[in-house]
């Protein structure tokens, strides 16, 4: 009976894969190969989500190791969303916390983003029921929330550039949550553009210029981590970034660090960091780790933003 209940729960909770297709979302299609690649990202995410919500125990999630390496990180991102949703709707369990320190630990960057997807589905009063304990990486949760908004409400948050305030985390003064959300919107815009550098740059150009830095940072992360562009297209995106090339490069370093930490670096990771950062993924990841050392406590400017600015300064 327990197994039947888990299967039923997974069937009810897991969205249809059709919801992640380019045609359903109304995203730009550059070519057939890129369409298949970007849709595989969405399918892998949902595979991970389903694995979490129907898992009998924590070890069941290990089956995600069978997913092709270029898409595996997205599956763990989906699993984090699944565990976070379960924690948000049921008392006790701390599934998310165990995942972050267990099978999800190598994919911790993607996992925090996945928690943000869960925030998009949970009432705000239940957000604190979900573990996001790292004071630095917790900003990736809002990055994930921003991605979800742009991916599923594209007309509103990308084409009309609406702003929807969020008050989390409340212990940091100022408006930085909006910046973290814009980083996620920038990531999603790479998918909205179908990995076409001309379309991607045009989407960002519609936003108020005050938002461009965060958007280009997210774009660099997605173009490096998700891929979908050849070397010439990556170079074109770099040219389009103009004065925001340091932000584009910083996003790429985050992507390189996430892939290397999980053991999932690909040939595309090398191509993208070479174009955006002028270095190898290993050198990009080392830079992120070095600039993470001795960060101050959160103040008017969160430590996370100081970390990002330190990295960007290397590419200015």
C-alpha cells in the first residue's frame, strides 16, 4: 500500500513533461538540435522531481546517477524541489536537509536553486519549513524563484519586465532579494531565447539598465551550465554583453564551479569558460573558491554580493 501511495503521489505532483517543451512555453527555437537539448533539461528536472516525491528512503535518489552527465545536475535540482515541496506541505521529516548533506551534497548549488522552485509553489508562510541553512548559498534559492517566474510566466516577467517584490530573507536590509531574483530571470532568459545569442541579448536590452548586470550574470551561468551554443555563438554572446562582460564571466565561473563540484564538467564547460573567462573550468572554479574566503558578515550589502563583485573585478 505504501508503494502504491508513493506512486499515486508522484503521479499527482509531477507536472507533465509537455509543460517543459519549447512549443508549450512559447520559447524561441533556434534549431532542432538545440530544441532537443533544452527540452532534455526540463525532462531531466522532472525525472529528479518524481524520484524525490516517490522515494521510499534517501538512498532511492541514487538512481539519478544513471542520467546522462550533461543533464544529471538538473535532475538533482528537480529532486531538491521535490523534497522541499514535501517538507513544505507535511510537518517534520527534514527531507531537504538530509538531501543537502547526503546524496545531494555534490550538487549543492543546483539543490539550492531547486528549493527556489519549491518556493514558487508553496505559500510564503511555509517557506521557513524548508531547510536552506547556508547563509551564502541561500541566495540561490531566490535565483531559483526568479527562474521559475521567468520560465512559467514569461510574458509577465521577461517580455513585460514586471517586478514582484519578495521579502526573504528578512534579516538582510535593502532590496537585494530583487537582485537575486533577476539573476534567475537572466538564467531563464537563455532558455526563453532558445540559446540564440542575438535573441538573448535583445531580451535583456528591454529591461531597465539597472537590472542588466544581474541578468547578464544569470545568462552567463545558463549559457555555460546548460549549453546549447557553439563557440561562435558563445563569442557573439560575449560581444553582445559589452560593459557587462565581467558579470557574464562571473556567471560562467559559478557554472564551472557547480559542474566541477558535482564531477559533471563537459566539453562545453571548457568552451564556455574559455570564451567568457579566458581560462579553464578548473581555474574559474579556483577563482570562486579563493574569493569566497574571508567574506564579511551580511550587512547592507550581503556577503553573497561581495563574493560576486570580487569575482567580477577579475574580469573588469
